[in-house]
C-alpha cells in the first residue's frame, strides 16, 4: 500500500497544473486510502501479496469527490465506503490474478450502484460509445437497458435494430449473455458483454412477465438512429421520434414545415409518436417542447445547489393545430419532458400507456480526459411541479393489441386529432 502516496501525489500535481478539473478534498483522499487498505486486507485474507500500486486510485478519489459534492442528495461518507468495499468483494471474492485497477474499478462500480440505477463510471470505450449514440450511430444490438436485480431491464428496443426485429420488448429482463450470468455484474460490465464486433452473434436469455425464460439469438450490427420520420395520414401529420439524438429538434421543425407545405389548409393537426423512445440529451427535449409552445414553463430541474426553470419563447410551429402525443412504458426521460410539458400547458392530449418514469437528470463529468462519470445531479419537474417518477399517465389509455392487425393506438390518435379539430372549428 506504500505506493498509494506516490500515485496520489502525481494526480495532485496534475490538478495543480490545471490538467484535471478539481483537486479532491481530504475526505476523498482518505477514501482512496481506505480502498487501498481494503484491497490489501482482502488479498491477505486469501493468501495473496498485499502490495498495491494502482493509478485507478486517483480515479476513485475524483469519483468519490464528485459524488460527495454533486450527487442529487447528500450521501454519507461511511455509506459510500461500505458500498465500495462490498462492490470489490462481491465482484472478486477470490482476487488471485486480478489486476489492481480491476479491483479499484469494482469498488467504484459498487459505490455508484448504491446511489441509483443511472449513475455509472464510463471507461474510454464506454464514453466513446455514448458519444456515438448521441451522434446517432453506434455498434451493438439497438437496445436501451438499465440495471436490474436479475440482470438488465430493457427500457426499449430502438426501431429497426436487431433487438427490435427479434421481438425484444420494454420490460423484458436479460439474465444471461451467451454463457455469462448478468446478475452480479455492474451496468457497465454487463453492457460491455452485449457489445462486440459487427457481425458477431450473441445469445440472450430473456425473462418476460407471464412467460417462461427463453433464448433470443441476435447478430450485432452498426446501429443508425434515424431519429425522426414523418408522413401524412388522413390529413394528420404523423411524426415519429425514435430517440433524442443531437439536432433532433431541428429535424422535427423541418418535418412540421414539410407537412404544412404538403397539406396546407387541409391539415387537421399532428401526432407525435414517442412510444419506445428512451430519451437522450435534455436540451433537445426543451427545444422540441418550445417549438410547440407560445409561452409558459417547459420543465424545472432541482439539484442540491439550485433550481433552474426553462421557459418557452413565443412561436408555435404548429400554429395552434391539435396535437396528440403517444407514449408507452418505453417512453422515458426526454420523452417524458416533452409529454409532460405539452400536457401540463394544455397544448396536447396524451394517448397510450403510462410512461417509464425516469425523473432524474444525469450530468456527464469528464475525469482524466478520455473517461467520465455519469452522475445523477438533479430531478426534473413538469410545469405543474410534479415528478415523473412512477410514469406519466396518459389522458386516454389505449392498449396495444399484438393480435390485432394495424396500429390501434395510432388510429385512435388520428381520430382524436380530428375530434379536437372539429371542436375548435
């Protein structure tokens, strides 16, 4: 453990030169020392060498420091350390042959998992994958997941991807990837198993409510998120937003302009389809909400340190025509911001099923230049001051019938637009 002082000294010299964003406080340095001691004790208990020299300890100190400062609620130092110790022991009960850095990273994963389902450490490949996803192109299966006690919970499959075509549904639980059990893995470690070279096969074990576990075979491919598609049905503009990637707000505005140009005075209104949309950048949700509102609050975010309010500017691109927003249990995060804003401001009717219920904001915090901490730093509230935890209940509940031809929810949404148009005429 005597190497720890040297490792942290190097890290602190970088901080003083401005190469990292903040020098950790004494509590965070003490926490890193505690992890080093825990690893040494754990190794000694299994008859291994206790010498430790891990640059990852500097990363642990920084992550610990940011959690203490910026997590959405105060967390006790003892709770964080207990979770970190448990994380490394659960991940590696027999540490023989395990590198120092892996043990420290297991401690980081354990600490972050104790906070919530969304806070996570992103190593360089994971950070690149997240940035690729935001840009709208990445490799994988096309599936949005979060941690679950039994493995990975499917938030939603992305349109026209291997997961979508294989019939994976929101609410499914992935318990195994090939021969690896996912139960005890961190979110990052489990997701890494799902990734791989384009064209490489993978077999997922799925648990679904009211069904016996079953196997799904998929082949990884490059995932290109189209983001926005549109068409006109019965003089109603239909706009499908599959995910909130960068510049999706601009594409929605362009779709509205093209629909209005195509149908002119015959246009009766719009349907925004946010079903199975897992969300994305917060600011894109604000841009889309603002586009359909003349004024009023869009969303508020509340952190430990302050509260911010986002308000619409004048100008409704739909010019007051009726809007129906479609949601279901795969609609999360940014989708819920849009749905909540348009419903609370009485600009739209919500139709479908209750949304996913993700009412927190995650901030991406760079660490050493090529890795980052994704940390829950705030909650968001709809204009009426309500959290979306537990999901948003639509004004009109319409269940999707898998045995019925066509899209019953969309048909009802179009009918609702027509009814609203007649009422305003």
